[in-house]
C-alpha cells in the first residue's frame, strides 16, 4: 500500500508529527527482540520486489538513513516490558534512477 500525506494536511491531534524528507519508505512494525529479523525480512522483500529497490547510490550506499520509531506508548511498554517500533527503510521505484550524486 502506498500512502501520501496531502500537502494541505494540518495536524490537529495530540500526537507529534515528523517529516521524513526524500521520498518513499518501506515500513514494518516489530517488537524490540524481533527487530533484527524484521530488518532482514523487510530488506529481503525489497530485494525481491518487482517494483521497489533500496534507495542507494551507484556504489550501493544508502542515500538516506534507516529509521526506528517507538510506537507503543511508554506507560504501556514499561508495564508489559515489551517495546514496539516501526522500522523505516528508504526505497524508490525501480524505474526511477534517483538523483545523480
């Protein structure tokens, strides 16, 4: 699924929003103890995708950093002793060449 936030979006919620510049990200949720496996599985999915590839330069270096965002509220995470994150990996469409570096 591809989701884009409209340019005229105004956040009126109590939640903080963060802007991720530069394009598309593949995202998966993971508990902390499964995070390494989630990274491997998500990168494997990207490598086998007919439509997407890692957003890397000609030498294979990522043009943007992979990200981890805490998503489970801290009071719940501390009570359950489980910490959940979203894993973000920068991607691009295969037919795009990306910016020249």
